C-alpha cells in the first residue's frame, strides 16, 4: 500500500511538472490511463521509476513530443461508426437546416478532432445536405485539439486511399482530389473549416453552435473533468442544438439539460427554445424625422441624469448623453462613430450580444452587477439595460437605448440583505437537521439505491477502460505497420547495396580477401576462388594462415599486422605464389586497413597474379 501511494505521488509530481514546463494539464485525465502511457514511454527508454523519467525529461526536452503523442492517442477515421453518421446526415442535419432561413449561418465544432477526419466528415455531411455553394456561404466548422502535430496533419488534409474505405464511393469522388498517391480534401470546401489549438479543460468554449461533435474524447477524462466539459458544451450549444458523442460515452449521469435524440448512437439535443442569431438589419436610422422635433429630443436625452447611449439598427452610435460621457469617460464625438469602432462596444460590457438579444426578443435585456472603474479611479457597480426601440406599428426596429444605472449605493443594502439571508439559512439548517432525523429510514433505502448506481458506474468505467485499451492497441498496430513498411524499404536498399558491392568485387579481376582482427576470412571474392580453388563457403571464418592455398603467409603477415596496429595505411610486396593449377608465378600483394567509425576492424588483401611473368610447375 505505501508503494502504491508513493507511485501515485510520483505520478502527480510528473503531471505538475508537465503543466508547469509545457502548459499541458493532465490532472483532469484518468490516472490509470495516464500511468499506462507514461509506463510505455519509460519502458521504451529504459527508465525504472517515474522520478528517473522526470529527470530524463528535464535533460531531453524533445521527449515531451513523444510523451504527448503517446498520451493523446490520435485514433480516428472518416465516418467512424457508420450507422451514427448516417443518422446524423438523415435526421440531425436536416433538422438543423429546416430550422433556419436560407441566409442564416450554420456553426459546428469538432472538439478533439485529432488528424481532422472527423471535421471533414462533418463538412461532407453538411455539403451533401446544403450543396457546395450554400455550404461555402453559410457553414463554419471549428476543429480543435491539444496536439499541434495532429492539427498540422489536419490542416494539410492529405490522406492515403486506405483511410477512405469507410466512406461511400460518391463521397470520395465528390470531395477528394488524387495527387501523388494521396487523396486531398477539396480546397474550396476546406476554407470553411478553421483548425486551432484548444484545451477542453482550460479554454473557453466556442459559442452559438448548431452541432457539437466530440467523440471518444471524454472517456479519457475523470468524472469531475467530464462534468466540467459537459457544462461548457451546454454553454456552447444553442438551445435546441445537437451534441454527438462517442459510443463509449453517455450523458445520463451528468447532464439533465440534454435530451437524447438517439441514446444508442449517443446523439443528444440541448433542451429549451432557440437563441437569437444576432443583430438584425434595417435601412432605418434612429431619430430621423421631418417634424422638426429632433433637436429638442436630442437635447432632452443629453440632459437626462441617467447615463444613456442611443444606437441605431445599423450599429451606429447616434447619441451619448452628458451623464454617459462623465460616467464612462468617452467624448461626444463617439456619437458619430460605428459601435464596432468605439470602446462602448466592449467597455464596460460587451454590448453586441445584448443588442442582438433585445432585437430578437423585442424586450429589454439587463446585465446586472457590472464592475467598472470611472475615469477618476472610483470603483462602481453598474446595471446595464438595453431597450429596443420599435418603429411605431411596424414590426421593424429603429435601434436601441442603452442605459447604465449606477447601483453602487444599493450594493451595501444588498450585502446586508445577503447577511440576513445567511442567518436565516442557519436557522433553516437547524430545522432541516430535525427533519433529517425523521428521514433516517429513507436514507437507508437510498443508500441501497446508490450502491446499485455505483455498480452501474463501475461497469460503465470498465467499458470506457476497454475502449481506451482498444484505441491503444489500434495505435500500436498502426505503428507496427509503419515499422514493417520501413523495414521492407531498408531490406530492398540492402539487397541493392550487396548486388552493387558484388559487381564491384567481380569486376576488379583481383583476388580480394577481407580479414578481421583475428585474421579470420570475412570476404572471399570470385577471383580468389578461381586463383586458389577454394569456395567462399569453405574459407569464411577460418584463419588465413591455416588455409591450404598457394600464397605464402610468412612474408605477408608483417604487412597485415602493420595495418592492424595503424602504423601503415598502405603496403605491398611481390611474392611467388602457386595457383590452383599448380603453376608458380609472381604475385603482387597489396594490404590496406579496413577502417570504420569504431577504428581499424580488419585488413583488405588484394592479390594480382602477374600473368606477364613466366611461370613454372611447382615441384612435388
């Protein structure tokens, strides 16, 4: 037990070290999964403990990339789980499109997109439903991941033909182009997909989404992190938007705000009514009229004690009264600028979303308790109210009035009220404790139910662990496949080198013998066989001076030794040798060292029979 606690502490220390040095926070991931992947890297490097591996990371920062690629298992494919994608295309996308006008944008997010197959799958489904022109004009797909290498692959959009096997042939022909043995997603449709780095646990979510796809990513997180991410997904989706999870993930225990569309396929919808899509457009301008009363109205608004800003429907600031100028520290010239170009658009609060909601609901929108520091340095608390201004009996809008109410004086009263509420809460807790005593029996029954729920959670966790193991096995299989292909290429290169070397040795027309440092024969070429009548198989591995050949070794041995000890780089002599036919002829012997990066590993003997010299029959 102490050993397990120490190992867990070492792993926590490693996770904190990674977060501090590289910004990757794996504390929200399942500890067992992270531990397995770290142990894999430790085994590959020969590190015996987590502490040793952390020391290795400090000395070899390039190991971080290998570790991240191991922990962030990028296993994905086009239209993974085909039935789910068919349902998404036939049911979900059609519902998204039917709920919008022809001009409204469609926004989607592929969270944890890995190498991009999932994001491009969403793009194909959308383009198939809308048509290419409408897709380019209306659809925006955000694809994010924490792995920069995977994002680089996704941005290039290059894939091999094998990765497209799950796609219908019509999709392959329509959405991909073939170049140099690879297939590439169409560039004109690729521009609607935005790839970027995003950490689901730390970064703010993308908002106003119609579709959010996050498949087999949540299963790597612990329960607390999963709940946190689900809350972000709720914020990101429009009410009525769709969430598409992986087959090993479920929302049953985490998100009552999501309703299942198809529980088996893990497709959910966010409950509630639709949100406003943004600012409307109108050719009308606020405050224009022909009755001659506009200057009077402007003067009256400017003199109001309440800070007020008027914005027309086209997003132009029409008026900033004196109270607003003093409170917000802006000048009267802001009343002739576009809201987007003015600080008023984001200080003290982001106005454009509030304007959009006011125009959509045709009702005042309020954002309370906005903290603001006035130009003279005082800290104030404002209540911002955006009131739409309708055009008489017409359904259109002239614009909106934005008022900034200083609620700082009543903040103290609110604090006192909160204190009183806390005191009442204490009394309520005492009463509640009495009620809890009466509910003891009910608690015991509830405990039994919780035990059953815990068993169900454990089974679900085991299922996620099995899915994770399957992902790891698939990743390992891909690595082995790539290694096998590399070995085949290198084997072919080695065969060509051996053939090339054999051709050179055959073409020399000299007897060439290569000896190792123990004077054993390592190489015996064709001309050596022809000269002395011994095949390569008969002499390889045997000492030269023990061979029964016609070359006298006594005069040659000093040349060999001088090459081995490095005292000579080249030496030659002439001796009388007997060939396999029994003729004695003069032979020229050349000796050079066999040098590698490790030093002298042997010698090379080249023997040339001087055919121009007269020979004689060897005496018996």
